[in-house]
C-alpha cells in the first residue's frame, strides 16, 4: 500500500464492501486418533488478514486480524491507543478491501494531526498488538485513569458472565481458534461481544462497539477469554469498566496496573472458581451459587 492509495474516497466501503471477506473458512485435514486411526476431519478455521489502520491518509499500524467488525476496531483502536479522546473525534471510517488485505481508513476531526504525528508508525504487527505506536518505556507504562464506581458483584455473577460469553462465541465454537471480549452487567446480561484471532483486537473491537453506541461501562464488567497482560488492563480502563474477568492468569504488571486504576481483576475464572487479584471489595465472596477456591488477593 502506498501513500497514493490513501487519497480520496473509495467508491464502496463499510460492511457491504467486506461481505466477500469471510470471518471463517471450511478446511479438511486428517484426524489422527491416539489409537492410530486416521480419518478426514473437516473444521472451520478463522480468517486472518493484514489490516492497515490509516489515520488521515497515513498508515498508523498494520496488524493481523479477523476481517469482522472493523468499524468497531477502528474506533476502539483509536481510543485505546489515545489517538482520540472520544468516539466523536472519529469523523468517518471506511473499510476498503485490497489485494493483500484490508485498509481501514479513519478520518479524524480537525486539529488532531499534531497528536497523531507523534504516535504514527507503520508496523507489520503480529496477530494483534498490545502497545501499537509506543516507542518509549514511559509511554508503555503510562498511568491510566482511575475507575471509580461502587459496582458490586456476587460470585454467581462471575459464573453467569462466563456462561453468557461462552454461549455467544459463535466464531470460537466454529473454529476453536479465536478470542472473545465482552461487556456484561447484572441488569442487562451480555451487552456486547466481539471476536478476533487476536485478544487485543477483540478488546479494541469491544471498546469501539461500546463507544459507537454511546454505552459507558461504569456498571459493567469486561470479560476476556485470554490471559491478562498490562495492555488488556489499560484498554479496560479506557472503556471505564470497573471489573475485568479473565479465564487465564494475569501478569505482575497487569496486577499492579489494575490496582493503581482501581479495577477489580478477577482471573483464572473457571467452573471450579476464580481468583481475585485487586479490589476484592467489589466481589461479595460470601455469596452463594458459585464453587469457590481460595481467593488470592495481591496488593
């Protein structure tokens, strides 16, 4: 893709333009059983394509992603990477298929060019990237906004959120190869869910979907089907969610960042219980309805 490719407006963009890009494809391989038998095995595999995020005519990042919900991805990425402060600063998003991937053209409100220039870089990223366009250690561990809310959940709510997310992972069930990020509340249940081959991408898509819908998250929890690294906590803080629930374990920096941001970090959340690493006051652990292990609280 060249700079010239970014000029002007495409004749077609958006959901209709990417209808020809499936999010999963059927493939046939060989199933080898432990007893030695071999048979054909058909399964769905998730699509993975190069997605270039182009802000105001210049590439900001290139990463591998599932070609689905790319408008949400554009807004969420712009928010979580601090290119914009609000969803309103994104004037327009155009999704344009290319021969070698997809361009997502993002047009920002006037006056943001200077801030964008400071963050812009063109990178051939892995499947998703956690800290895109960050070129200093200080920027990578920059403080996040404190999430201040009196939301309280029961252990049964954690179980209900996990169950709702599992039931809604259509792409994950088809492929067994994608991550999901969801927004869940006691009042509304599952509010939104996005899937992608990259865990960061899935969460960026969720942030974008919530922002585009004008849906703030002070009374909701983010649920992710992955481990928790610091970037996942930072993106959760950008959404304003006070609780982050993950099926796998967190890193040390993720725990410290969640604690500093006032986010309740619930991880290793499985059928047999979960662990609370920060702000345990938001989870009423004396509640019934969820098998409980020993709760580990890390300061």
